[in-house]
């Protein structure tokens, strides 16, 4: 085979490899974007765990619409009282604490700062924009987890 054939083959193979890499980034996203997505997924999972644990600690499961205990006053108190899962109180990327505010005897708010928006057709309650966002949760009408 001539040198021209080898050069043409090398160029063609290089183009195929470059295209495959570019296509992979297009389909999956860059490693940096994927990292941000994983942090957002963890934030959402942490908030869902907090909401679920708080609901279980304050609702009387034998009687509908009756509180057995008051909502925790702080996230630290919620973490101390949790029985099902350990509550993560801090953002996995920044280390900043999640924000928790009691609104009334049955409603609280959980807040975090997200890197990217979430617009899913599944469990739409947990959709959020990029940036700071709060979820208002009533223990008698909890969101799907």
C-alpha cells in the first residue's frame, strides 16, 4: 500500500474517533455538567429524605390528620429526631446548610440552591429552577417521594 492510502486511512480514522467523542459529549454531557447534575440529584434526594422523616416523626399513623408531635423547630432537631434515615443537613457541593423554616403547625419550607433546572414529567412537585428554590410542604398533604 502506498503512503497516500495510509495517510488517508489515518485521517479517516481520526475523524471517526473525534466524531464519536463529540457525539458522546452531546448525548451524555460534559463531565463538568454531569458532576453538577449529580450534585443536584443529591440535593433533591436530601430534601426528600428530610421531608419524609419530618412527616413520619409528626404524623400519627393510627389517626388521620392528627399530629402526634410538633414540627421540629430546626433542621438540627429534625436530624436528632429522625428514625428511618440519617438526615443530611448540608449541600454536598458547597457545605452550606439547607434552609428549613416552619410556616405553621403543619407546614414547613425546605430550600436549597440548585445548579441546573429540573423539569421532569415525573414527580413534578420536585421540579425547580437553577438557583435558590424553596419547597413548601404540608405534612398532611406530602409530595410524592
